């Protein structure tokens, strides 16, 4: 797992917490901020996963060429 994937997952968890606190306290701004953080975290995680997959594909290609 890449650092970017981990950071994205952490941001999603923080977003869920903010969103839940916003709902419980009736703070719409905090709720929306949490929702935004979850979305950004999901994008960040997906980007990290894509980078990892490309790296793995390049490594596999290099291994195949060496054979």
C-alpha cells in the first residue's frame, strides 16, 4: 500500500467522524466538510492505488523482458 493510499483512507475516516459529529450537533457546515473530506480521501486513495498498480505492471514487464 502506498503512502497516498494510506493518507486517503485516513482522510476518509476523519471525514466520516466530522460528518457524524455534524449530524449529531446539527452543524450543517461540519457535516458538509466531512462529506467533502470523505470524497477527497476516496480520490486520493484511488490515485495511490493507480500509481501502485502502474508500478507493479512496470515491474512485471521488466521481469518478463529479463526472461
